[in-house]
């Protein structure tokens, strides 16, 4: 049976946690069943100095409040019509987080298809942050959940052979921050977002 990682795993900066999450298993247990996937793509957001971070300039709002707390909690929000999940990292009072951008389905694939509706290929289930949240059944109600406890958690994973880095996606209006190489992905994995 899958076990959540220890809370201490999350006590690292976003720049360290983002690559460390690659290969880990993101799991969501619901009444409909369990869905899980290997994390294959992440993005680090390093708080007050990062113009692309929601906490840039120590901006503290009801939405970003969880980022100011201890690490290992889910920062879940809706952008446009998509739910996105981030992992709070670092130390309490230092609002950093890692966006989970893509996962490779492992468990509950039929359930993922039910949740997503028609998709051409299995990659389309989870090759983007909104897609993976919908496929796994992650909702705004998961905001603030500890990711080291059921029902939404991160479990030990598998080895990742090669990690690539590059600029983050979809943050064109964030000045020089748009060029920081703080996106991490598993080289050659077909579930990495386009």
C-alpha cells in the first residue's frame, strides 16, 4: 500500500524541491477510486523576489495564505477554468511553492478518462497542470491539505534518468523572471506538457 512521504521531505527550497519531486508519485484517493501518476514536470516559484510568483513582493492574500505557512501543504487555485496544484516548500514565512505541471498516469487510468472525457491519446490525460488536476480529481477543496497525509499525498517514486531545465511556461508578463530556468522535466517522457 502506498505511503505518504515524511513531512520533512518538503523542507527544502523550491529550487531544490522542484527537481526532487520528479519521479515521485502524486496520489488522490476519492470515493470513486484512487488515481495516481509519476511527477514528470515541475516549476519552481521562489517567493518575494520572483516576479512570476503569486507571493512576489510578499503579497499576502486569502488565496496565497497557505504559502506563508509550513512546507508540505497544497496550494491549489483556479486559473481561467483550470485547477492547478502547487506544493508549498521552504520554511514558514518564506512563501515558495512548486507547480506540478505534468504526471505520467500509473493508477486509476480508467477513472482519469471518465473525469477528462474524450481525449485522443493517454498523454493528453495529464500533460498539463489543469489536465492532471482534473484527471486525478484535485479540486479547490484540496487547498491547504497536507501532502504527507491521505487522501491527497506524495509517495516515494522511481528513479529519473535525466532531468532537463528551461524557462517556465505562461508567465510572459513577469519581466526577467520569464527567462529563469526554473522549469524541470524528465528528459524524453511523453507526458511532459507541450
